[in-house]
C-alpha cells in the first residue's frame, strides 16, 4: 500500500470515528458515551481509535472544531455580496441561516461543551475563527462605511459572531414551546436588523 493510500485510509478512519462520536454524543451525551461504543460505531477495533485520538476528550475537541459552523460559514461570508454594510449583513444572514440548517446538531454539541466542559474547548475554536473573521469585518470599517469608528475591531467581531450564536441558542430554546406569536417565526435576518439598528429611537 502506497503512502498516499495509507494516508487516505487513515483519513477515512478518522472521519468514521468522528461521525460515530458525533451521533453518539448527540443521542446520549458525552459522559454516557464510551470509547468502545465509538469504536463499534466506526466499525473498528477499540485499539484502533488510539492511533488517531489519545482520548475521548480529544475526539470531542476535534468535533467542536470540525463541526463548528463558522468553519464553513466564514469562507462563504467572504464572498457574500453587498456594497453597503446593510446589504452585506442581510445577504450574510441568509447564507448563515442556510448553512446552519445543514448542521442542526451543532447547537446540541455546543450545549454539551457548555454544560459538561464549562466551555473549555472554545478558546481553541476562537484561535482559529478570529483570524478568519478579521478580513470580513475589515471590509466595512473604513471611514464612510457607516460603521462607528470608535468600536475596536475585536469588539465588532465578537458582537457580530455573538449575535449569530445568540439567535441560534434562543431559537433552540424556544423550539416548540408555547410562546407569544411571532417569536418562533423570527429569522436571523430579523435578529441582525436589531444588531445593526439597536433598540433605541434616534434622538435629535
């Protein structure tokens, strides 16, 4: 078997491990999932996992990074059309909503990260995501763009990304609950309009 074939086989095995772990974590939680169950789900011997991951924690961290929607969303947003910040955010909102619709399990994965790990793995995600987000924000922070120039770029990135995640967290929590009319029908685009405009009326 050639080195290329070995690498390809290793990549397929790693992907199978992550896919199996993802399904198990979503179905029964992190603590209730064993390495043996993951190995069985991936169709490999238990010892085979350790050729790719040193621990279950390492598998979870890889999932948080591999499955994080920003890894797919940010490259898409780089090409989002829009001559103004308003046009860009509206178009970006539609792209994000479409991408998140393809990853319905990620919010559950994030809750596992918050509840069972106290957010311990997120700093690694942010190390990867923030450099990708800088060029995106810099498209619209020049004078005359309409964006407040007194807000530091890192603050803008955090506010933009945080608003998107806040929408999906609250959307997940609302679910099928009996809530006032309109709340369950809110779209990310509506949420981002509030992000752009704020909630206070303009004063003379």
